[in-house]
C-alpha cells in the first residue's frame, strides 16, 4: 500500500466525548499490557512524524495507565560517538524489549532514511541500503514473536508553524524547540520525498505503516491510541488466566472470606 500524506490533512475536530473516549481506550490499553506481561509477549511501538506533530503527547497518553515496570520509552536523538562507531541498528538492538515488555520509540531506526538521508549524515549508498536492512531487522523481530506497530504523525506546514510559534512564545515550552526545527522546516519538500519512498519501501505485511492526521491533537490521540490497541490486541491472547485454586484457598483463609 502506498501512503499519500495529503490524505491525512483534514484536521477535523474530535466529535465525541474526548475525556470519556480517552479513558476507555487507556483502560483497554492497560488490559493489553497485562496480557503481554501474563503471556510473556513482546511489542515495539514506534512513532515518526514532523517536529511538533504531537508524538510526545500521544506517548504520554499511551503509557498513562501502564505499569512502569513493563514498558520503556526511548527518545531517539543523534547517535553518540560509540554508536556511530557501529552499525546504525546496533543502538536499537540494545533497546529492544524482553518478554512481557513493550518498547516505545519516539523516533526510531527510520532516521537512516529520513533525517540522515536529507541532512546527508549518511551516504547515498548507506541510506539506500537502509531500506533492506530495516525490513530484514523488522522481519527478524516479527519472526521471533515481537509485534511491531509503526505510526507516522502528519501535520501540514501551517499547523506545524503554529505549534512552533506557540512553543517559542511559551516560557515553559521553549526548551522543546531548537535550531534544527527550523532548518528541517526549510527542507520540507526533501523530507516529503524521503517519506514517500520510506512508505513505499518499508510498508510490509509484518510491519505496516499507520498514518495519523495530527492536525487536531485530540483526534490524533484517540486515532493513534486506538490504532495501537487494535494491532497489539490482535497479536496477544486477551483471555485472563484462571485463578489458581491453591492461591484462592490460601487467600480466602488469610483474608477470612
């Protein structure tokens, strides 16, 4: 399937009861996390998208009802000197979740075919090779039992500019914007070309892309959390285990019930 980001620019206001619907999907996600813990399943949720698209807000609400012992959030930034001295996937291998855990990536290995391509941090040979390396990497994870959820949060230039302006003018949000936001903004066409090829080359059966219209934050959050829940739920048994009769007997005796 080819994703055309122009199809995700409506920015329609959320029509339902946002607070109620958010609570419902978060409860559903809490059950899904427990299912992963009980059945010792692994999952990776990664979010890509424009600067100020709302990835952080989605992650905050995704994990709000999760047990912190069984998930990790990885904010991916520029690689360190140690990481640059190795294959670009090395730093992601080290962050993959173990059994019963969910790893959430705020940006990911797709930096190789996006920012590293556009900003020329990678050679053309490196980023062109990256598509096959990423597909094989994700296939390995899927084959070993890891569910992969890939979201791209899209905003228009107009909406992104409004959010960057709001960050700049808010004294407690200025830390969230930097010079790279504006350098990247000037290369939007190049990024759009890179994104189009990324979708075309890495939208696979085992790790499909899900595009989210991020132009209305509330709509985007509900859509993203619902999409994540749908995909995670499809890959883990959702029946709770029966109560151990010996444990029940012990508990009833201890509690006097």
